[in-house]
């Protein structure tokens, strides 16, 4: 089976996560997860014939640990592998458009939602990441948000707290109760300039270059007044060497558009039996 590798959300020096893309005539079924686990890339994408008339291709996307119904970096890598400037993919149960925007790819994601009430027990929220209450940013809530993935948004005081954070399963489970977030975004809220962030996933390493999770963070920053609303408020998120860019149209209400941008380059090709 032929496959190609792409660096997504990087600066061209292998700083971004690697995505493997495979063209397949048939759905891989359960074998898809086994292949993704064996390859060990940040994501493995199978490009398949579509099931719906309004899509050119169907994508199935796997991390080494689980399948995801929706992904920006998977869609960017698939579009690059096909050599298309504009394409509509079937991702999970929805149709999602991807387009080339200069030297980047762009995808407008599902309408943003800030979920429910904030986590009231801030000591529990801090302990879920091995932190102290003093490590959380003052006056800002720990609260779930979704732009396609449900994540817990956790503003922290500084880069030191961000670096020390890790998910602790016991308090994490108590904090999320019956909700089923994919993971958490920890970030240092700043009024201007790049936002330093990490996307933490239970039982896995950091999810570098998670466009959907950071789209939710951009919505959160506007909703809680850290950044002003505007006709096209731009954000740049730094995750180690990965860089994810997001624009939020308006005040982050459900009717606003949220678009994720990122660079994508081919770094290798190969085949396996």
C-alpha cells in the first residue's frame, strides 16, 4: 500500500507533527487502527471513495490510540496528498471543505460552543493536571468548549505551569464527571501576540498541532474578554515547534465562523504490504 508523509503546522524543519496518508479502495475496518498504531505517526489518514454525493473523498483518521471523526491536520495532509487547491471531504457524518490559502491550507470548522458551567472546584481542576490552584490564571474559568472536539479549556498562570502540567487520571475523571472530552487545552492567556499552549490527551503524549482543540481556545479567549471581538480576530498558537493559526469572526457566538490555518509539506513517500 502506497503512503506519503506530511509535516503539518510546522515551519519546514520537522517542527510540526507528521501525518501519514494512504489511498485505499476499501474501508480498512479494524485494520485501520492496527496500521496507525504500528506506524506511530501523529495521525494516519485513509483516503477512501465517498458515500455522499456532495463530497469528493471520505477520510478515516486515526491517532496511534483512537479514531477521530474530524481533524484539521488530517484534512490538510489529505488535500496536499491529492494536490488539490479546494476539496470537500466526508469526515465522520459531516462534509467539510478545505482550501489552499497562499502557502497554507484552511478549514472552517463547526460552529463554536462553550459548554455548561465552569468547573467550580478549582483545586480539583488544578490537581487533574498535577498543579496547584495558584498555577491557574486568576479570574478566568476552567470550562469546556467545542469546535468539533469537546475539550476542557484550562488557562494557566505562566509558561512554567504550562510545562509542568500532565493529566492525573483520578482527579481528571472526577473533574469531567460524565462528560467525555477528548482531552484538555492548557494555555497562557495573553492579550496580544502568540498564545503558548499544550493539548493533553489521557493515556497519550501531547497532541501537537490540534487545530480543532485550539479553535476552541480562540473562541474561549474572545468569549471571556482576553482578546477583543472583531470582524476577523487572528490568533497564533505555539505548541513546541508547531504553529496553528485561527481566525474568529465576531464575538464567538454560535453563528460565527472559526477557521483554522496551517502549513503542510510532503516529507516522504513509501509503501508497505
